[in-house]
C-alpha cells in the first residue's frame, strides 16, 4: 500500500480508470460478438446496423484512450473486409 498522499491518490485514480476501461472494453467486445453472430446467421438486415454500432463503440474507446487509434482503425477495417467477403 502507498505511504505517500499523492501515491494513495494515484492508486485510487487507477482503480477508477481500470473499472471505466473494463466497462468500455466489455461494450466493444459485446458489439463485436453481436455483429459476428449476425454475420454467421447471414442476417443481411441486421448486419449494417450492428456494424455501425460496433464501429461507433470502438471509435469511442479510441477517443477515450482505452484503445490505440491504430488498433481501432485496424479492427474496423478488418471487420468491414470480413463483412464484404461473407455477406453478399
């Protein structure tokens, strides 16, 4: 445990940030899972809306600093390419 007041504050802040980051990552993973299940079921009507939700959640995670911007861009690009190759 931290002995210095500033270190105690930093420990509290890191706990809050960890919880917030876990929540954002969970949202991204849930959106990706919903999108992948819709693609697997070949539901052409839901895929565009779910892709927009996925791209939005992952972009927000990048804006908040939870994910690197390049990581977010790469994931969106790969998912877009995957959708184009499977859903026709």
